[in-house]
C-alpha cells in the first residue's frame, strides 16, 4: 500500500492523532490515518511511505494504542 501524504513522520504511526499544520481538517486526517493503520496492521501488506527516512517501506504492527512501521530490509 502506498501511504502518500497520509503520514509524514514515523511518529504519526505511533500517535496517529498528530497532524502537521497543513492538515486542513486535523480531526478527519487523524481518523483517516488510524483507519489506514488499523486496516493494514498485522497483515503481510507492505506499506510504502513517501516521507519516512530510508528504508521507507515496511509492515504496520500494533504497538499499544498506536502502531509502528517495521521497515523492510
């Protein structure tokens, strides 16, 4: 899955409610991020992020109330 502009930093996987100032509707952006992460967490789906440091693709795993992107090697 290609995340595009959905997440700009790995910290947004752990805390999906964090929004950059250019998210016009921050509540909707957080809801969309969490929905994406919930859908693909703990599956074999490879998530390709556009803005994370290299390597920038991995699998979404649940971590507490948030998530992490375990980068592919």
